[in-house]
C-alpha cells in the first residue's frame, strides 16, 4: 500500500496518549506503544478532528478510540480532508464524518524568497544590479521601492535564469551518468575533468532541491545534507491539510463556506486597521527616570542561601 491513496478509520479500541482518556488509571502503555508502532510501520498520518475530544464513553470514563488515519498517497488524491466527531446518540461511540475535497483551480502563490537561490552563481549579481540602481526617494520609502523592484527582478530571474529545479536536476543526473560512462570507456584527463564537473553540478542541484523542500516543510532535518525529498514533500501536503480552516465563529453564527470565511477575515482586518479608532493616549515618559543608569551583574548573580 506504500504510496497508494488509502484511509484507515474506525474503532481501534486504544488511544495514542494519556491525554486521550479521562476517568481511568488502568495501565495500557503496552497497547499504546504497539498501536503507535503499527501507525509508524504503515506510514500513516492523522489529520486531527473537529467536535468532541473523546469518541467513546462509559460511565465516567472518556476515551478517544475512534479516529481516521491516511497514507501519504491520500493527499495526492484529495487536497483537503476533514474529520468531525459527531455526537453520541444510539451508541457509546461517536460516528466519524469524513469529508474530502478534490483539488480546485490553481491560485497564483504570493512571492516568497527561496533559500535555494543563494546557491546559484548569478544570484549575487542579480541582487547587486537591482539594488544599485539610483532612486530619488529617501528613508523607508527608498527601502520599500528597492525591495519592490528587487522582488520583480528575482521573479523574472527565477523564471528565465534560474529555471525549473526539478527539470534541471533530472538533466544534471543524465549528464553526470553520460560523463561517467565516457570516462569508464576512455580514461583521459579531459573525460575525468568533465566527469568531475558534472558530478559537482549534480550535487549543487540536489542541494537546491533539498533547500526547496525543507523551506516548504518548515523543518530543519536532524542531519544537514541528508537527502530525503520524499519525506519533505509528504510533510508539505500534511501541513497544508492540517492547517486548513473549515469553520469559524462570527458572533452567533458558524461560517463553513470558503467565501464566507474569506469575507469575514477581510471585514475583521478592515475594521481593525481602519482610521476610525480612538485617539491614542500619550505615553508617560517620566517612568524612564526610574530606570537605573547601570546594573551590577554580580549582584544579580547572587542567590540567597537557605
């Protein structure tokens, strides 16, 4: 099932942590560890859920026994998956409502600086050339204009100069393989130099791909330089699915439609940042006179004896 879009859900009769139960002190550590090991072995991910925290009740004992787990391939098939724990009515278990949504139309993403750009040999020249163009503005306005112009230059350079990192990585792999074959057939200094050049280019492209997925996943890998692009790609999709907002409270209403949620967010910040606000109170600057001119650090380090 590795890589295939599969979902496992229902009553697992065990929970993953002590926080997922109340009203019982029975030792179930062995079962919890076995369940966690099974989830890891199957490379399953939990998206979390809305609704009640516990899905099973008997007397005063509350536990989360019901859940939905997905494989990485599920995120390729559905861009969004929402799990809701419904109220318990005719059973001591909560039904799970699982809603899936297929990918919608592509939306142009906002500009984001890519860490992999700094590895390219022409990056510094592009930044220097854009930054040194003289302008008449001064102060923070000058900084804003320079940053805005640099953003446009980097977007154009990324499209025309930097190119598609995945296509260039594939091309670098092919060139390195061909250079290696030529050197094995004819061990001349020229073929050796070409083999070393293509190998260095391949390493650079691999590093760029690592930088791209690490930045997307917002994770620092425990061992720098260890290539695990598949892990980062899966984590990016997992993060997006977990961070999805399905509903918000606005007054006495619960908004669930995407258009309503977006409109509510826009209205909130328009009111928050509008000019129709109360006059700010002047700060009391006299308080600054009570701050000592210097502090004896030795006195701060002393600890009272007991």
